[in-house]
């Protein structure tokens, strides 16, 4: 850690100024903060996409206070929460499943608190911009070293909303999985890793021919490869991504577009 606090920041706000407004609030309180913009182009209202990106990114950031805002329930009875993790990070955001996968990657939930301290929020709080009025100022106060216990009352960690995790299932000589995320290249991230693939299909060596079965019975040939440049341009491949999960790509192309895949779509992988 450095003397300057680190704040990770992720939203679905896009590029129209809302994220900059929140950064302005943070920096008005914690002038020395180093704000790391993880992503502000999360698909609108896509809580699971935001959760995936937070869980994938935050373990690589220094210990800090991190804000996630993908919040279609803003202004309703959904709770604003702060979570202290085993690694020492604090995660700030709505209680809708967005931040819990990242908390799991950071040592689990040590304490969860309801954000309820009005002294740490902006004087006027809108019903539609809690990122600016609640999450950003609270995170900035914590980044300055304010006591976590002053966020608000403690919550039962088991009461926090948790998204249903996608899982890979071995079904005979088939691996049944699903799409967890589509990245900006169109690479299709799947539940499960290399060990799951080999549990279903046996040893998978580079170049092994596989078939990907999509909803509706459509089959697409792929090969198991280490990286994109090991197949011809336009060819499909199955590989292990940088997080250790299975993924489908097209060399110099967009696999999600060519295969018509979106998050939560089901995929079955077998030998050809």
C-alpha cells in the first residue's frame, strides 16, 4: 500500500459525465485519492456483468475502498451497503448482488454495514443518483481512514443479496456450462475451467477437436488451444482465459456475434 488511498470505481453510467461527477465528489473529500476506473461501459442494468468485472479486477488492485454502481433499483427499498473484506478492502454499492463475488475473491465478508450515516452523505440526496450522493462521499470518507463502524448499523452477512453463480456440470462425456460474460472483443467467457473440461472429456491437448452445442441444437467445431494466434484467422477456438475459466473466441473476430451468444446462454462441449 502507499500513503495515497486507492479507490476502484465501476459503473454502467457510460461516458456522459455521471462517472466524472462521482469522481469529483470523491476528490472533493479525499483530494489525494488515486481513483482507478475499472469500467463505466458495463451494459445498462447488467448487474451480473458488473459483478464479473469487479471480481476479475479487484484482486489486482491495491487494498482500498472500491465503489460499484449498477443499480436499477436506485431509490427503492434496496439497501446501500458497505462490506469489509478479509483482505482489508471495503466495497461500497447497492445490495443487489453486485459486490459479493468480488468480496469472495478478497477473502470473504468480514463485516457488512448499512450505509446510514447522514454526515458522510451529500446534504441533498436525490432518489436517482446514489452514486453521487451516497456511495461516492461515503467511500471517500473511508478512504481517508474514517472508522468503518461509523458507516451505519451492522448487517447479517447472510441477508445480503447474492446472484446465483453459473456452474459447469459434467454430464457423461459432455460439459454443460453457460455464458458468464462477453468481453469487448466478443470473446465468450464460460463457467468452469480446464479441470472441468478434462473431467468430462479426458485429457485436452492443444489442437484437440471439440464441438460446441448451442441452444437449438446448433453445433460449431472448435479446437482446444493455448492462445488466439494458434488457429487460422476466423477460426473458432476454446481456450483458458486469464482468470482460469473456459472461453470461446474467433481469431481476429467476434465469437459472440458469430455464434449469437449472450450472458446466461447455455453451451455444451463435447468431442467431435
